[in-house]
C-alpha cells in the first residue's frame, strides 16, 4: 500500500506538469490568433471548482431573448449566465439568447422565438456589467476537476467554421500553429527543467575514473585499456565523474572515441568503439570503473552556460531514444510498453532510488516522448488533426467534411483506449508478479 501511495504521489504531479505545459501551448497560441478560449481545465470532470475571468463585451439588441429571467434588471453582478451569440459585420458579439443558470427555473413558457443554433457561439460566464445595450461577461473559466489524470483547453467551434471566433474559422496556418503548440511546449520543457537544475547549486563528487575490470573480447581490451588505467578524457572532454564518461559513450555507439588514459604516470591515447548492443552485464565498452581520489564540490552554472548544457543534455536523451527505436527496428531489442499504471510504478521506483534528480530526468524523458507521440499523425491526437489541416492545404482550402474527420478521430479514440486497457492489464499482471519495472 505504501508503494502504491508513493507511486501516486510522484506520478500525479509529474502528469499534471506535463499536461498543463502541453495545454498552455494550445491556450496561448489560441488567444494570440483570436480564438475564443472557453475553459482551461486541470484534471478531467466532474468539476470541483471554477474561476471565471476575462471581460467579453456582448451587444444586446431587439432580437436578444431572455430565458429564466423576465428582464435585464435581474442580471445583477456575478449572475451566472449561458449566452448564445452571433457576430455582426464589425466583429462584435451580439447576444441572441441569455439564459440565467444560477437560479431556480421559472415555471411556464419562456416565449422564446428560437432555442439556439449550432452556428452560435455558446459561452458561459458571470456578469460583470450590464448597460442598456451591452453585457460584459467573465466567460473564460479556469477549472479544477476531480480526476487528476490530465487536462484540457476547450476552444470555440473546433470543428465548425461558422461559429464566431472559432478555431475552425481560422486559416490553415493559425490552426496548424495552435495544434502543434502543445507538442512544441513539451519539446522545450526539458530545456527549461535542465537549465533550472544546472543553475541550482548542488554537491558533486569528482575525482579520477579508474578502470577496475576489462572484459575479455571487449572493445576496451581490443584498444589496449588495462585495469588501473585512469581515464582523463573521452572524446576531447575532461572526465571527472562516472556520468561524464557514460554520456560520452552513449552519444557515440558504433563510432570511434579517443580516450586519454594515464598509466604508470604516463599518458597515452587509445581509440575505443562502443558497442550498440553489448552482452548483458558488460556495457558498451566492456569495463567496470571506480571513482578514486574523491572530492566534493558545490557546483552551479550561470544562465548562459546552463542553457547550453540543457540543450546538450536534451540532445543526449534524443540520441538515446533514437538508439532505442533503432533497436526495435533492427530486432536487437523488444519494445516495452507501459500504460498509466506501469508509468506510475516506474515513477515511484525512479523517485525512490534517484530522488528529485531521478524524478526530473524521468519527467524530461516523458516530455520528449509526449512531444513526439502528439506530433505523429495518429487519429484523435494533435498530429492526427494536423494531418487533416495538411490535407486541406494540399487540396487548396477544400476541407474534409467535419463529420468524416470526426469519425476518423472517434475510431482512433476507440483503438487508443483499447490499447491502453490491454497495456494496463499487462502492467497489473507485472505488478502482481512483483516484477521490478526498472529490471533486476
């Protein structure tokens, strides 16, 4: 029970960070292009709390109708209303139906000449001001929802270009930017996190990297590396910690790396070619190392150096990801899939063993994966919607009917949910068997 609770306490905040950052990309770009944002939700409904913000002016005219109210005088400040609006030739919203939501329904007929139209902008908010010919609404809600498994941004008219200020009414370029912005935010999050980590002063153990063992037939043995050698440089970069050497090796699988080693007081250069798929327990070069002559230093980087290191570290993780995918394609490795349950289990174990640093590294890795996954042309995801925008551009503005696109996304949703259920069932099976998600 304690393990499950710890996994949840580490996984849920990570998930919220990843999803909120993703949705902020959609939110900011939508507002930049004048798309009406109706809600920014953290978690999934049912709603626990909502904060209405903004000042949207809605004009009133002789055709404006009231529902659940007899006159405009009943629309006092902070009254919750649902408004259905059109847009005039000057781009102003004009209310067609105003329904009061936070009072008991009035009995009897409402005498409405119309009950709404799918091409109307439907927005809900709290009244800020009422004048003779206009209404000012706080109609953008920041909501906190009960299920902490994600988040969302609700935009006006995502599939209907006739809705005023809708996403679908914008051109190909703005829609593509709004749809791609979430993946872009997930792609730059690792740089932001790494920059912050490198700027924070932290204790670092440095010293000499001494070879303690060389496996027979390994690349290290072939290059002449011997036990007790001190590795001073790898690929032209000084080596002071085990991670320095590991990063240098992981960036160059199958490629020659020059090591400067010290042996019996003399330095020499050897060339090592790390293996992309080494035997179990040997590692790419086939050596075991120890950190000797250890000293502890407090290190931090200035912002300009931290940003450069952040780009380098993010690039290293992309290389590792590329190597993993290449292994799947060549058949050297079998892909290991995890659903929410498995990822939560992994997050708990990584956080338990690696602390905050391990949690941050896993957050970075998942953010990169989320960016790549969302940009792929998978129905229902952002990349799938981008594909339809691209098709529209190729067809010179001729759109695929919304109902057909919606059907494709619905099928994609059903398939995706089915895969998640299957993968989660396997996660539960592994959990019951006590399989360590990190191996070993």
